[in-house]
């Protein structure tokens, strides 16, 4: 059985506040929100981070971004939103299953792009 927290969330072994799901993608509210809307969008297939993407598995990034566009709309983020992914410890990645932070519901500063 996988020891990955996000694999367990996707499998329903750890509870989460699901906001979206399809064949490829699962999206749920971050446990420690950094903005009024803070949703994690993750591919169902386990890959550690952007550093582990290749021509074989990069389709999952497109699937995640298609989901992000839908979720941003359903969350009412019409004024804009930010998408962040951390790749590796030095970037602040703490869960080693590729994920995109969808942040919105407040005016974002210009720091850190
Ligand atoms: P990162 O630092 O980019 O690896 O982000 C990991 C995020 O995952 C962090 O914002 C907190 C969130 N997180 C960690 N464990 C859980 C959990 O069990 N449930 C939920 N909903 N979020 C979690």
C-alpha cells in the first residue's frame, strides 16, 4: 500500500474536502489555507514532482490545468487566481506527489511572482 498522503486521500483512506474529481484528477481544499480559496489539484497517478515529468506522463499536467480552469470558475475566481507548484525540498515541497496550489479570493502581492 502506498505511503503517499495524497495517494491515500485520492483512495479515500484519508478524508478530504473534495471540490472536483474526474478520471485523471482529484482536487481538494488545503488543510492549511494560505488564501480564502486554497485548493490542491493533483493527478491521480503518482509522480513526485515537476522534476519527474517526461513525454510519457506530462499529459497529467494538461489534465490538472483543465481541472484548474473548471474549479477556478466554480469557485467564482473571476478576478483572477494564482497557480503554484513546488518541486523539491529547496522549493518548499513537503508532499512528494505532484500538486498544483490554486489560490484566490484575495488580492495577491507582486512578491514571488
Ligand atoms: P507543498 O508544500 O507544495 O508540498 O504543499 C503541500 C500542501 O499539502 C500544504 O499546503 C499542506 C497540504 N496538506 C498536507 N497534508 C494534507 C492533508 O492531509 N490534507 C489536506 N487537505 N492538505 C494537506
